[in-house]
């Protein structure tokens, strides 16, 4: 049985709980990064770069967030 504190943490941030449960189940490190090469249209590259500058995030972080939030 989980302690009251652990249950409270699980309620507060289900995203992190799911992430660590998946890590425990699969053994795949969710924080590991893989460098890949992909092609996108020039127009989309410019848009992505502008968004990254405005949000002060890396383009990789923006793409990761889009994938994580769009394909659940």
C-alpha cells in the first residue's frame, strides 16, 4: 500500500507519475535524447525558429512538446 504522501504526489502531477511508471515498466530512459536528422519545408523551419526565439525554448523542446501533447 502506498503511503499518503506518495498518493498525494501522484495526484499532483500525473504526467511525471506516468513517465516514471513507463520507465519502470519498459526500462527505457524517458530523459534520454537521440539526435536525428529530418527534413522540413523552409517555411516551417522559419516559423519554428521564430517560435523558439519568442518562447526562449529550443526547437527540439518545441517539437518534443508538440508530439507529446498531440499523440497521446
